[in-house]
C-alpha cells in the first residue's frame, strides 16, 4: 500500500513522513510519495526532504517518490497537509475565515485531480485547516465515506490524556471521544468516558469528581476567559502560563494547552502528525477501529431531534475503505445542546466560506462562465459527485499487457511486484528480456478494470527503477 503526503515539506507534513517511517507503518516494498508544488519553495525542498529521509532511515525506509503536480498523486491513502496555517506566535489569532479563503483553491485542485486521475479507491485523511471545509470539498469529489478529518481524533487523544492525568493513570487506560469542530468548538463527550479497572459506578463518581459540577452550557465562556488570562500571563512568563493550565479542569485543558503551545511559537506538529499516522495505520492495516473524525454526514446521526447534513466530528468506524458507521448513542442534555449549536455553526461557516469564494471567483472570470463551473457553492452533502460517476470503473476485468523498460539490477522485479500485490492484482504472466547495457524489458500480463489499470500504470511509472511503461489491451500491444 502507498501513501502520498500533500504538503510534505510543511511542519506537519515532515512529521507525518518521518513518523510513517519511524513507526514502520509502511514496509520497504510500499511507496511514500512526497507532494509539493512547481515554482515554489516546496518544489525544491521536496527533493531535499526525500534525500534527508533516505539518509536517516535507509535501513527500513519505503520507496520514496517526489511529485510536483496534483495529477501525479498516486496512492492508496492520501494525507492532506497542504495550504496555509495559522501563525505560531504570541498574540496571533486563528482566523478560520482567512484560512478558508487562502486554502479553498488548494483543496479543490487536489480533490479534482484525485477524482479524475486516481484509482477511485483512495482514502483521504485531512489535516489542513479549516478541516471541516477541506472534508466537505474533498468528499464532494471523492464520496463521503472516503474522506475523514483527523481533528476530532487529535482532540480525542488530548481529552483522554488530560483525563488520565487527572486520574493519575496512563492514557491507554482511558477511553472516550470528542465531537464537534476541531478547535474552540470541540465537544468533550464525558458520557463516553471509560476507565480501565473501574466499574460503572466507580466511573460515574470519578467523572463527576473531575467535572466538579460544571456542565458544557458554560464551556464556551470558560474557553474565552481562559485564552484571555493565558494571553496576559504568557506575554510575560510562558512557564507560569503552562503551570496555570495545569490547575484547570481536564476538558478545559484540552483546548487551552494546544492553544498556548501554538502561541508560544512551538506549534503542535508532533502531536498532530502522531494522530494522523494513527488513522493512516488503521486504514492500511485492514482492521476496523472506532475513532473520532470530521466526516460529511447525510442524516446518519440526529442532534436535538434534527438529522445532521454536513460536516461534523463524531465517533465513526474506520477501516481500509474509509469510514462506515457513526457510533453516537443518545447524549446527556448538555452535550446534545452544545453539539447542536456547534453543528449549526459549522454548517453556516462552510456555506459562507464557499459562497464567498464562489462570488470572488465569479467576479474574476469572464462573464462568470469559467469560475461558475467549479460548483463550489452548490454542494449537496450526501450526493454522488459527478466527477466520480464520470470516471467510474468498468466492473468487468479485462486482460492487459504492460511493457516496462527498467533498470537491470537487483530489486527491480520486487518493486514491480509490490505495485501489483498491494493493489490485489495478480500476474497472469511475467517475462523479462535483457538489453545490452543497464536496462531490460519486463512484460507483465494481468487482468483489471480500466480505472485500476490506469492507477497501476501510473504507480509503475513513478518507480525510481522504471524508465518507461506502456500498457495496452492484451492483443493490441505493438509488436
């Protein structure tokens, strides 16, 4: 299985690449694709990052590939870290509207390229902010179930850690989820907390003690007051500010600590990457696991008696083909009230961001004809995108022949075999011919539908050992 990291040279992208290799999520026969952009700093730095990763992890590194165009993205799992980020410095505000305006075009360009040129089976893990907008945009092009935002999972891990710290235990003993929007509008679901070693009544008492009689009805006001106090204290003494956070309730620390970390200039790249790699590992492993993530809902869950249509962070079952089911039981009144308010805010924000971008694009184009084709403001959550339908695979597998000119050296056949094996495609036949010099030709006969065949051809072409590849229906290949 292959992974592509869009925005690989950014702070989080670099960490994702390093952790994928360090944690050995990708075997040496898989491919890690580092994706940057032509004409900018990332275009140059992507090649440097590849060299640095090979230098650091050569003993167990996967095949590492560089791509600089959206249409060159070839992977089973795509991690979206591209786009602008909020500045990490004291006094800087996280203007989600500004991030949306700057990143919408980035989200759309990658989503359309994957929909048009991809295999039709990619799963996308969204890291870029606003994560809710990115999920909505990519889900429209690829289908809802193949896209998940990692923000709710990162918030969930932070919630579990802060709860564990308050109880004096390690995080792995604490369960529980965070829902809602990534950031200030997260919703800690105290009703889902489980603590290893405690029975139901012991858990109830422990949670009640941690909450101290508070409800989520005042959580938003607590967050604003906490950020104001931290800004004042942190301006003079960062250590004292972090010590102050330690005195607050666990759910408030979930929001306050990463906010203060970002304000300190340190950023939160390591934790963000770790949560992202968790999700990638789950998808590649083939198992199904309950996680929390931002997903595009089409009425799978109701909040305050109303079905949710749009992006919301909720607990879901995640597996190799994306997310399948939402696991959200009936919530206590305060959790349901806050989640309903947050769902409304997300829906309004995403619609507003898209509408503003559509108006700007229309005013910039000739008579509005060009930009209007993007459909940015006309998304109906839960529908099947036209791009996917147009590029749908032929369900009938047909025979193909691939002629591959590749380096004549050890490892070439193994690299070619891995491309087919990780996509569940068997060889019908494989033969090799040796040409004088340092190259040879490998002829591979296989069966696949048209879309999977295109994905295989593109994946083969990206291999470092391959010089050229041509694929034609069996019997039509040149003689």
